C-alpha cells in the first residue's frame, strides 16, 4: 500500500462507529476534518486525549472542523469506554469513534506500523481540508499523548495561509505577525495585499501583521 503524503486525496471509506455507520466524505461534508487513531480502548493516554478533544468542541466548531477518532476495538466497547472518558475527564464525548475491527481504515491510512506493534495503531493524526486533500500528517508513539493545541494552531495556519499570500513563522500563534511568501515581489501587489506595510529583514524575509481572516 502506498503511503499517504501531503496533498494526496484522503481515501474515502465506510466503517462502523460508536454513532453507527459512517462514510467519511459524507461525514465531513464541506468541513475540515481531523482523523486520529488510538491503539486500543480503555487505555490511559487515549482516555485523556479523547476527553480533551471533547472539551475543545467549540474551538473545532468555530474553525469549521469535524473530529473523527479511531480504535481497532468494536462499537459496543467504544460506547462503554466513552462512559469512562466522560466520567474520568469531566466532559461529554461529542464525536464518533470508528470501530475499525477489520483494520480497513487503519491499513488504508497506514496507521499500523509493524515494527512498533503488529496489531495496535500508532497515534496518527490527519488534517483533511474541504477538498478532501491531506494537509497535515503527524505520527506519535503510543507512549506520548498528542498536543491538540498544536493541532488547532496548524489548522489556524492552514486556513490563514490558504486565504493570503503568507506563511507562519516558528511558534506562531493566531494574531502574531506573519511572513510574506518569497514568490510575491510586485510592489503594487504588496501594497494592495498588505496595507499595513511590512518589514524586510532580508529580501526573502518580510514580516507583516497578520491579515484579517
């Protein structure tokens, strides 16, 4: 199976979940999507991750993002686990968990790395845009919980840079200064696009206030 890369079309699939059957493209509609996998149900790190993701519901919603988790256990196990997540993390899980018992989605998205585990999925994260293109791939080891604030930060950057001729610098947060892309050189266009002006640290490094989204 070919490995997914940035810019590839995210494969569509249909799979059971804690909320019933889900077809990926239909579930996303015109939204952005975050698909992320978990090694198994009733695992401690995953419990904290899913609980924190649920608490970020309003943050994902205002960015037009739908969240979809995955574990290789069954739908009933997911439902039982959700009760534990809600209880221990003081939240309400408000997104589906795919029941990937046949490893169909795990294999489609290369979420099982045999040298790490022959059966359990690694902690994969995929950000998919409304055109169903893969825009981010991160893979964590099973022992390390993901940073969902970083995932939100990347979504902010992708949505901003899709709309403006900018890139976001190191440790950028929403509202910080941004970098004008090097390919943009016409001064008339620069004045039009960046009315607040810019600082040229070097010809290739031009800093400007973040444009309005």
